[in-house]
C-alpha cells in the first residue's frame, strides 16, 4: 500500500496542531495503528516546531512550511520542509534545567531513523517510522467486533 499527503501551512505556531490533527486522521484512515499515528504526530510536532523557531519560511508570496507524509508498506516517512537556516538541525545535549533542546532527541527515540535533505529551496527534516497495519484494521476498513460486524469508533474525530 502506498499513500501520500502534502500540506502547506503558515509559518506560525498554530500550524503545529493543524498538522498533528491532519496527520493522525490520515494515518488512521490508511490503517496505521494508534500508537504509530501518535508517535508520528509527536515527531511532526517536534520537526515543525523546530522549523518555526530556527528556519525561514519557504520562498514565495505566502510565508509557509511544507508538511508531508508517505506510507509505503510498513514504513511511514514524515517530513517538514522550510526555507533553510544558517545551521543544520542536530540533536542537542541540553542541561537538566534547560527549557528546550530535547526535540530531536525525542525524534531519535521514536523514529527508526531521521535526517536532513538540503536543496536550493531549503531544508527537509525527515523521520522514518515502522508502521504495520493496525490489528483487525486494513486500509479503508472500519473496526470489527469478534463476529466481523462493523463497530463505530466513537473516539474518531475527538483527537
């Protein structure tokens, strides 16, 4: 199975929650487990927060960043593209009393791998997650009880 989503969002803090909700909804709809969707949302939150804090927006009329995810088989790649920064993203070693600097450490813990791609337009920070299909849920399927009867997910849309 292959799925792809690309979203352009304002270079603004409110974009983090928009990206997170959009990603979770689409990953769950593609059959990814709740745990993997939650991990992907944390990763996107960290990558997007870093882009907003440390990098320029993409070039163009609108001040935007790009958030994308791709699922191929049992792997999901999440990526955030910005207009670049003076320095390259790297995992920090913050002091215990520091208020920040832990984001890429969290990404490293949750992801199989992560890295940075640069081109003439800016930087893309990406992360790969192992994303097997949710138990009992395939792409486009609803939840089923033991007898195979569809069950409505009452929590859907409340994230």
